[in-house]
């Protein structure tokens, strides 16, 4: 399957490959020995918000995981910030919200504590958590409509609220590349609108966003490009 996502890019957003935050040529990703997607060509540049859509099982999560090296890469080279991914070490520049993430009920962590862990990659060894870090956490909480929830035990939040807390954790790291796998699943419309504004602001700073969505919803005005995976991409 050829996924020629670049072809749909608005002309104004195109830039030389060396400007790319993320690029892959001839990528093939799968699980174990089983490729799910092949012929993946994708370039994402600063300020873009790329939505990945497609039916259940079409490989959206596999694509995102493959870009991060979290599933099998059968072919192609993924580059992050113009470095081959296997030689890329600046993971503090990258945020990721997986599709499935269970919050352990037995861990007594507050929302603020969870979101604060998103700053850890930004701290140098032995560096104290400072004012700038606290501000970043506050912004992330506000940007996910969780201001006021910060001292609540995470385990006592609803599923949608926990999902927003996980997005907040990724945002707290001030990512220059943010990959979100269905961040709006189970999230109410008002909170989706807040998230849309937050992602627009992030992209406005030059960050690139790749977001898996079933419905664009309130993010429609923020998304600059849509990549649609065909049904039954399945094993090739
Ligand atoms: N860990 C895994 N091991 C083996 N096969 C997997 C694994 N995860 C996904 N698959 C298979 O890969 C294919 C694509 O799955 P993927 O989760 O990427 O699809 P998706 O488009 O994200 O689906 P959805 O919309 O349901 O989230 C499916 O056929 C699925 O069964």
C-alpha cells in the first residue's frame, strides 16, 4: 500500500525535507513478522497539525507507533528532527499519548503529580523542579480543561478526565513534536474545544502535531492536513 500523505499538503506548508520534524520514506510497519502498513511516505513540518484517519484496524496506531519505533519497522527510514530515529536521542523534544493507557488504581498519584512527570525529560540531572516547570504544568492543566483538578487523586477521575490528564502530561514537556493517538476518545465537546485551542497554540509556536482521530470534531479548524488510511490495510 502506498500512503502518499505528502501529496495532500497545502502548498504553503511545504518545505524542504531538511526542515522536517518527522519524515519517513518507504516505511513498512507491523507487529512481529506481520507488516500492517507498507509504502509509507510522510513528511511533517513545523507548525503542521496532521490528522490520521481511517477505519478500525486500518493501522493508525501502528503508524504512530512505528514512527516512534514502538512496533516492528520492516522497511524504510524514519527521521526525527533530521536524524535517523535509531540515532535520535533528544526524546525530550517529543511527546506521545498512546491510545491505550491504564492508570493503575493502586498508585496514589494526584493529577498534578502525573502531569509533572511530563517535565522530567526537560530537567537536567539533579536540577530542581522550578517555577518554569510549575508554570508549564499549570498551562498543560489549563490546556486540557483540568485546572482545578490538580490535587485530585488521578484514580478518582473519570475515564475522559484521565485521558485529558495524559494529554496534559505530554503537553507539560513542551514538545516540539507531539503524537496523540485518539486524544478525544471519551472526551466531552467542551473539553475537545479547549484541547483544539491548545493544539492550535502549540502549532503556532512551530511545534508539529500528528493526531489520530476518528472524527475531526472541534479539531477540524486546527488540522492542516488529513492523512486517510484505507480500510483493510491489514497484513501485506
Ligand atoms: N500488538 C499487536 N500485535 C499483533 N497485531 C496487532 C497488534 N496491534 C495491532 N495489531 C493489528 O494491526 C492492525 C492495525 O491495528 P491498529 O491498532 O494500528 O489499527 P487502528 O487503525 O489504530 O484501529 P482503531 O481505529 O480500532 O484504533 C489490526 O489488524 C490489528 O489486529
